[in-house]
């Protein structure tokens, strides 16, 4: 995203809950837009605080396999999956 660009975001799990962090990495450290624990879904809009990569970190603290479905829209160039 470029600074000031807007993106709509939503995600859901197929079962169970996860911890999450919607963030961007800045030279002075990470900027978190929203964090949560024990969530099965989240949605909203973000306005980019800077140019660069913006994304999620999800952590499954359960023993179940969880599938996350992500939906995005807005003014971004591409979507990448980083593992």
C-alpha cells in the first residue's frame, strides 16, 4: 500500500479461534492497526500510515487445524502469502 491508501479487510476461521495482528513494518518498528486474541473473525478498513508492506500475523494456539479465509479490497498493488 502507499501512504494514505485505503483497504477493506475481513477474515474468518472455519473453526476455532486465533490470535492476530494487522500491521506494517516501519524503520522505527512495527505499527499495529489492530490486534486480537481468541478471535474467529475480524473486519474493517485501514488507512496506510506509510508506503510498504501491510499484513497479518495469525497464531493458532489450539490443537485443531484452522483454515483462515481472507477477503480484501482497495488501493493495493498485490497480495502475497509469506510463510
